[in-house]
């Protein structure tokens, strides 16, 4: 009998409503692959793949010029702490449809979100070690759970040019008040505040998601000040905050340790920037059947639908504005971390997984070269 519950429940295309689904192709990066990126058609078949020399450092996107923006795992990053091997990145590549590397920027301390802006510039998250005095100012977390070297690390955000020159930078320890952004009690003190997404806003400021403190913030680029803040009264270890054309903020809200509720479920929320209120949300009609404890993605599509990544289980699905499910696909490829240079977590994640960090969907018009194959 098949021992994987996920496989028994079904993989590949699980359903489609052709009258409601947005036409196009979904880009996925299987996290425990050696570096395979695939475009999946709405019929569930593979339309294109890239095979790259580094395992995914979280995710990939298609740029306006048609190239692939890929974040791979840096081969020479320091071994900071075990979970660092799971979510680090560091090799930021632009790759053409044939797999040729067009450009590359490396930072061995980069992690989670390396957001390619389309003009060769990159906005990304990175880490630096705190001094003992700085680390002592951060409340919360599991006592005595610093990294093996005794240090605590804190996030930075960098914006670099197409040639790798630093255009702008921001350090959490210099601009966040730790008393307002304490670590949740179940988090290790090795990494604060764990920024898992960065997004450039139309007004020039920076939107960031801080997982281990359950907050989404807006950073004023000119001063570095936090000028907008959504806290854990709304969010629970969220991911993938992005700005919509109407100025609202779309967020994947994981729901782990959500305040005021004992049942655990994930949801996608659209928040008004002006009022900080939820103006739209999706959660499964049976809420607890849609849940990923970590990772996750949400993308508002051109026809108003929302593409959602239930990341830990390799599930990508599309819903209408009214909440109707119109497409569902589950990654059929499973692998563990053996042979991927992540020995520290082979025992923590010792099962074949089909996990994705987040997925993105593109219309045929956004990938014209695909029709020319």
C-alpha cells in the first residue's frame, strides 16, 4: 500500500473549471529538487523546464523580458544553524528560456526572498550577526536557543544594481524596536525577526513580512522608519505580502499559533492599507483542510482570481473573487534533502516531500517564447 498520505490523496491535476480558471502557466520550484524549475499548463502537463546547478533558494519568477529570475542556494554559505540550510538562498540568477545564465549576483548570507525587479536590480533579504549587547535587547524566543556559535542573527534588506553595487540597505536592529517586535515564545533566538518577503511599493517604500514576530511592515525608504504596521492581532506567522493595483495588501496568513483561536487553518487576506481592515479573504469552506504551517504564497491574477500555494504539501490552487475553487494541482515529484548539501536538516526532514515555497502564474502573452518552441 502507498505509504505517502499526500500521494494517496492524489497528485497532479486534481480539478479544473475551464469557464473560471485564468489561462496560463504556473511556475513551480520543488524545494528538494537539485535545481529543476517547471512551467505547468492548466491541464496539468509540463510545458517547459529549466535544470539549474543549484537547488532552489526558495522560488523563481518570470520577468517582463521573458527570462527566468531564479534564486539558488549558495554553494559556499556559512553553516550558521540547522534551519539556515532550509531557507537560505544567495545565488540570484537571470536565465534565458534555453537555460543560459544572463546575469548573476551572489550573497552568501541571503535568504528567503530575493526579489528581482526586472531591470537587473534586486531587492533581497540577508543576515548579519548581532553583538551580544544587541542580542540582549531582543525579548522572547526559547531561552538559550541562539545559534551554535552562540550568536543571534538579525535581518537586513539590500537593494543592488544590475552590476551588484549597493543602492540601499536597511538593518532591522537599527530601525525596529525589539519591545514592539518580540520573538514569539516558540521561536529559537538564532534569527530575528525572520523576514520572508520583501516587495517594492509603487510609492517607493518597501513592504516586508516578518514571520517570527507575526508582523507586516512598510519601511520608508528615505529614512528607514516603519511607517505602517499590521500586527499579530490579525496575522499569524504570515508570508508573501504584496501590493495590489488598488493599493491594498495581499498576504498569505499561515495561522500557526493564531491569537484567540484554537483551530489551526491558513487563509489569504486582502488588507486595506488605509484602515488596516480585512476587505477580502479566502479560507476553505472546511477551514482546517487548508493549512501550511510554514511557507505559502498568494498572487492576484489579472482576471481577479487568486493563485494560492499551500506550500508544505505542494498544492497550488486558484480561486475566484467569490471563493470558488477553479483549479487545483499537486506537485507529483517527491524527494528528501539527501545529496543536496543540507546534512544538518536531513534528520529533521527525513521524508520525501513535494514542498514549494510559492508559485506564480503567467498568461500566454507574458511568455511569448513558449508558443515558439
